[in-house]
């Protein structure tokens, strides 16, 4: 699973680098990126949140309790999900202009960007259905303890998108203004992006068939136990809606910065690129652990083995921290260098990606509570408790929106979105504290807090010292004037290598036992 996720994220990073070279980090890129974000948001609002957190425990219970091993329940559930997604996708495509108005204003000064975003959205909104197809078949596999395919198939999506942006750069004159984009370029980007996701979703169907699932549409939903699933998903829908509302407001604030400085790389695209890079360690490590642990924790709750659930959570927190903590400090130490190395190519220069690097630094340390809170939240889902995550989401979203609004109102456009990145990180610090307190009460006992804090204390000390050394080394490496790529690569690579080696040495000296969980360090 981790290997598949790593390859998926690496190919995704290559895709993102090519995308940045083709579209830049300013207003033009924001039109595409906003339109490409909307299908994901609406998918999670319709059903994605429930698929990822609620329905796996329901499928596990059905496979354990039903005489047919849950086959009929699965078929009814898949049919219901696909019908809901088909209707939601059709409605979203029809209402595309109204949907985009949630994210940006349509004024005389921004009308061209708004219209281009709507056109992109018409091409990209059909992704909602295929996100759902991929999600529901993936959860059917997860309930059978078949995790690999869902981690590997996104590589196909990334390969198609790499070819797409390579073709865009190689065959077409890449514009740097919204009004310079041609209909052919819009069609290539829009249709090609959706096609990539279609291939990813359909590639999962044979794996589900090989695992024993047979797709037979069943519409006899009444009186079959689906009401329990829908009831559990009600709170998850509110949870997703809360996060979506907060994300929409932040997007509007960031888009305002793009409108104020259209070529400055200070708004939504820079924020989204920085957030994607920042969240990669969490996706590779924490999401992989959670995907494997949630069915196991659900079975532990069913068997009244709450102690085993607490032990799984403790072990997952400590193991993931070995990667998450140094990665967080690396973003703080090397953020501008990482941004320059990855995105100062094609239509983007080093000055235009500097705000992105500062956003990486602002997100930085928030990776630790973000990852830990995501993991602990699955403890509630194992209990079929979806109400508490919604309450916690209200606190996180409220903190994020309040701080982001303050940044939007008080800071100049150059620094407003960087402040919003720091606000996002801080909001998850608040969320982690509240989540740990609520989960301790829910499980009726300690969460191995002393051991977890001791491990994280050692990891933080090692990562802070290593990060300081890495920052000093990166600053001390002279520029390579003959090559812009070498000028970005050499200091960042030297700083990263110094930090990695020193962190491993200090972690061993501090006797961090969880270090043995990393491949090759047993």
C-alpha cells in the first residue's frame, strides 16, 4: 500500500510540476485549478465523506452478520451510491455558473477569468460520478482487506495527465493570460483531465470482480438495513459541508489576492500547490495506516476489544510520527527552495514561486496536528460515531475561517494567503487537542498519552536541530549561475540530505524505538 501511494504521489508531483510550467501560479492557473477542485468538493459533499469514514464499518458488519456474507447489501449500496452520483453530476453540470460563483465573483474586472472557469467546470464536473465509482469499488475492496489496487490505480491517472501537460507544453504555445487561452487548449485540458480520472475509476472494476464482488443493480432498498448507513452518513454529510464551507470562504479570499496581483503567484493556485506538497507525507504514511486499520478497529469494537483499538491508535501515531515530524520541520527549513526547485520552470520564474515557498513554511509544523487528528478521528468512526467528528469539524472550521478572514482584511495581498496557510495549520492544533480529549472520554481510558508525548518530544527535538542545520547548509551553498535548475537543486538537496542524516543520527541517540518501522532501519 505504501509503495503504491509513494509511486502515486511521485507521479502526481511530476504532473504538478508540468502543470505549473504550463499554467504558472497566477490567475490563469487558478481558473483551471478552481474548476478542477469543484468536482472533488461536490463528490465529498454528495457521498465521498461517507464512503471514506462510515461505509467501511457498515460493510464489515454486513459481511460478518448477513447469511450471504453481505453480498446483497453491497449490491444495494453500490446501486444507491451510483444513482445518487449520476443525479448529482447532472445537476452540477447544469448549474456550473452558480457553483463557480461560490468561489469567485463575476465582476467586470474578473469576468474573463470567471467565464473561463465556468467553461473548464463544464468539462471537469462529470468527474464527480467517476470519483464515486472509484470510491465505492475501493471501499468494497477495503472491506475485503484488499488495499493495494486503490493505492496503485491513481498512477494511471497521473501518467495520462503527465502526457497531457507534456503535450500542452510541447505542441501549443502556452499562454500566460486568461484572454489568450484558445478553445482548443481549453478542450485539451478539460477533456483530457476528465479522461484520466475515467481510466482510473474503470481500472478498479476488474479488481473488485476478482475479489468476489458482482455488480448487479438492486433497487429493493426499503427494509434492508440501508437506513442505518444513511443515518450514520447524515452527520458525515454535515461534517463535509462544514469543511466545504470553510474551504469555499478561504478560496474566495485567495482568489481576491489573485485578482489584486494576477501575475504575483500569491493566491489560490500557490495555496493549493503548497497544500498538496505539504500533505504528501500525511497521504503516504497516515492515510495508508488508516486505510488498513479502520476495518481492524471496527472489528475490535464489534468484539468489545476497546483496548486493542487504543493500542492500534497509539502504535499508528508513534509510527507515523517518525516521518511526519521531520517532514514538517523540513517544510519550515526548506520551503522556498522546494518551491523554486519544483515550480520555477516554463512560464514561472523564481520570483513568482517565492510566495508559494513562504506558504509551505507557514503550513509546515501544522502537518503534525493535521496528521494526528486525521488518525484519531478514525477512532470515532470505528464506534459508528459520526456526530462527534462533525462537532470537532465545527471548531476547526470556525478557527480557520476566523483567522483567514483576519488575514484577508488586515494583511496586504502579497502576504494574506501566506497568513491563511498559517491559520489552517493553527486550526488543526486546536482540533487535535479537542479530538484527543473527546476520544479519551469515548474509549473510557487513557490513549497511551505519556508514551506518545515522550516519542513526539524526542522526534521534535531531533527534527528541530536537524532542520536548523539543514537551513544553514542550504543558505551556505552558492548559486550556480550557469543553470537555473542547479541553482535551485544544489542548496535544497544539500539542506535536505544534511537534515535527513542528522535526524536519523539524533533519533538513534535519543533511542526512538519507532525508527525501526522505517524500511532499512530495523
